[in-house]
C-alpha cells in the first residue's frame, strides 16, 4: 500500500474536478483541505485480502442481526435509545430479500502487519461519490493505465435496480438542511435518474406509511413510493415530531438500509457476541479484526484502552489522547464517567502510518463496502493523527494492476 | 459559462481565503437554476467602511442576494468577497422554505461584476451569508426544508485569522444570528475583537454572550 502524489501542477484542476464532477461539496473543514493531494494505491493481494475479509465479516454481521432480531432479550445489552428499543418488536416481519443491505467496514493497517477493523458503518454509510468518481478523476490526472478501481455507485445502483420496478419512484431520505448529506444523495439520485428511475429528494418526515407501504407527502411529489434510500441516521430519525417514523421499522417498501442495521451500528454490538454464538452465529472474522471490546467498568484502571460512544459517528468523541483537541479528552472522560453504558472500552490498536514522498506520515482508514453480501469498493481517508475524523482528507483508492 | 467557471472568478487560485468558498450554489447553477425576474442587481454604496483596514474581516449577513451586492461593493473598496452560501435547491415541484435560486443568480451577476474589479491577492476577506438561511417556519410538514446553518468548520479558525493578521471581525447585519453567535463567541475567546454594524452606523465593538449550549462546558 502506498501514497502516490497527484502532480503538483495538476492538483488544482483535480480539486476542481472533485468538487464539481465528483460531488465533493465540502472540500474544506476549518483550516483543513479535505481533498488529499495523494491517491492510495493498494496491491492486488491487499485488494483480494480486503475483498475476502469484507465478505466474510459481512456474512457474520447479517447472520448476527438475524439472530438478534429473533432474540430481542439479548438486545438489552446493546443499550439502544429507548425510542428505538420500543420499535424492535415490529421488525419481526423483516425479510432480507425485500431490502438492500449496504455496509462499510473501516479497515486500518497496523504496525504488526495486520488489519484492524475499527467499526462497521451499518446504518447510513456515506462517501458514495468519493468511492465511485474520485478514483477515475485520479487516474485521469495521473494519466496512467496501471491502476483500476471498483465503482461502488455502479454496484449499489445495480442492486437497487434488481429490487425496484423499472421506472419506480425512489425517495432519497436525508437531512435536507445539510448540503453534506445532499451531495451523497445527489450523486446517487443522478445515477438512478439516468437509469430511468424517478427520484425524490426529501426528509424523513416526508414519508408516511399505509398498510406498511411508504407514501410521499412532500409537496408536489405526493403518492406511493417504490423504494427508500435513507441517509438520515436512525438516532436522528426518532427525534422527529410528531411521531410518524415507526413505519420505517416494519415497512414492506424496499429499504436501503432497513432499521435492522441498528444492531451492528451500535459500538456495543461486540458485547453480545458470546450470546449470538451460543445461538448458532459465528463471529470468527469479527473477533480476528476488531480490537478487544468491553464494558467501560471492566477496564477500570487498565491502560491501553480507548473509549468510544455507542452511537458515535465520524470519529467523534473517541478518546485517543494524542488526537484530541484542547480539553476534548477531559470532556470525553467526564462523559464516560457520567454515562458509562453509552460507551464501550476498546483496546487501542497501533495504526501504521504511510510515508508520503515528502516524508510526511499519514494514518489510513480504508472503508470497504458490502452490498448484499458482496464487496463493493472502497472509500478511504487519511490523517496526520491516528484518529480518522472530520479533519481527515478523502483519498481515492486505486488497485495496482501489477502482480 | 458553467458553475465551475463562475466559481473560478469568485475564487482565483492565487488569492487568499478562497479555499473557504463553498461550491454548493455553483454546482446547482448547472443543475436546476430557475430564473427569478424580480431580482434587482445593482452595486450599493458602502457607508460603514471608508477605507480598507488590513486587520479586519467582514461578515455580511443580510437577506438573500443582497449580501452578494454588498460583497461586490466591498470588493471595489479592496476586500475579497467569499460566499459561504450552503443551501440546497428544493426537490422539483416542492415548496421550499428558503429561496436559494436567487443566490445562484446573484453569484452569476457578481462574477460578471468581479471581472471588472482588481482585487489584491492578499486582500482581507468579506464572508457573505444569507440571513434568511435560518427561516425554519414550515406552514406544513410537506414543505421542503432547505434552511441551513453556518458552523465553525465552514470558516477559518481563530488561529488562522490571527496568523494572517486579522484581529477584528465586523458583522454587518440586522442582528447576530444564533448560529453565527456560536462561532463569534469562540473567536472572541481567542481575543479577536467583534464589531457590529447595521450598515448605516460605524461598526461598534460588542461583547458576544455565551451561547446557551456552551453554558455547561
């Protein structure tokens, strides 16, 4: 795995292309440029290994969520938000064949020469355009045919097309006030539109459910919808008032993702693995890749552990001391003490940074997608600190043709 | 001219502060621009700043495309206008809560005006905001909520401002909106002076009160 510099004299054009042709509408975060000056090249062997591991771990996840859905007594340990917990029982009609299951597993190279998985983005993984268009923009800029990439967008839309009637109405549910959400949905929407689907950009409260079927109430776009692609996280969805969101949990309308995703989305998922395995699930790949995870109280006074919020996203509130800014570390510790069940303690892995041509060290996170159990491409970020958060830069993943 | 070309006029690569310019409205120019015939574009007279102070940045936070007009007027004095508009267009057919189309038209008009103005590459910035962005009133749940907030990550940090010689920030608006207040409070904590003007009076130094969500921190 290596970093290849986008030629300095072509970087500005590349950045413009990424913003305007690759739906990257948030190219700056505070003082940080979020479009990397590099491409990440992985070898054929690394790609094949990641592909295999992604499919193995994904099989285990989907099997585990099926078991959890039939044994709700176990889910108590997950400490899910009360409003979600109340709706779990109506998910008993969940049929994986009706819906599209999309996940992204975050892989990190370690100094021991292995992979560590830090989490699965089970509910609403993002980075769609970065994983689909940025690699081509990089290949064009580099002017080489030595690399190839897996186009995530092609794979996801193909999966959607197999489950939604031709020309069907697809609602892209997101927080309409956030352009960062819209950029993800706009990429997908434009692609689906080109395939002949009718696309509606709307918010979660624009969906009502009648006889378990989804209906749009968005002005000028009312009526039955054939599929929901949701980018509003479940923990946000349940804050919508008045409550009309429970229908998401038992709808028969094709959903990507269905709320079944919540079981693996919580970082407390590993705390129920023993019980899942007693019921026939296997989590061998998970155990191999995810650092040891415990209840907060179990690691009291032990060193080498970090705290992660159960419902955290984009690296927020993770207590990696050297990556925390100002008083952030102390604030997290305080919050962990106050709400220990809303966190987990996890053994910190040793991320192996890559060295750029200029001699700078970058930590890498390779998000590896699965769609319907099959590997579906990569979304990667690099950072000078060992926590991949909003300050990190997006980097295209290219696969080396050479053996 | 496409959105990308218009963006390049607003953000010449050799100029300072342009990395904060958001591409969102420029991208939408190519997609769904609706012509609003009632837009009235002219360059207003600026009375609250007479000359260009090198240690001062301005945030213009006034309704709709009027911020663009004022940004162009300030460009004539020597400021670099940086649009921070970040609202999206509504789903076709739906009723939006904010008119972001007029902003897009304003950016096209502004680009044509900026081409006639020479701005120094190290000119101090004037950040442009639409004060309508936080209109959250929905007469019905069926409307498309494309209101938006400005967050601290959308602007340079206090450290960056100070490192680049900016010690004062003038807010030109009707009031300090609550999203902006959170950002300004952080700047104030780092010893950047905050001044306010309604566009008529000289800017006066103000003390930004601690935003409610910061109370316990």
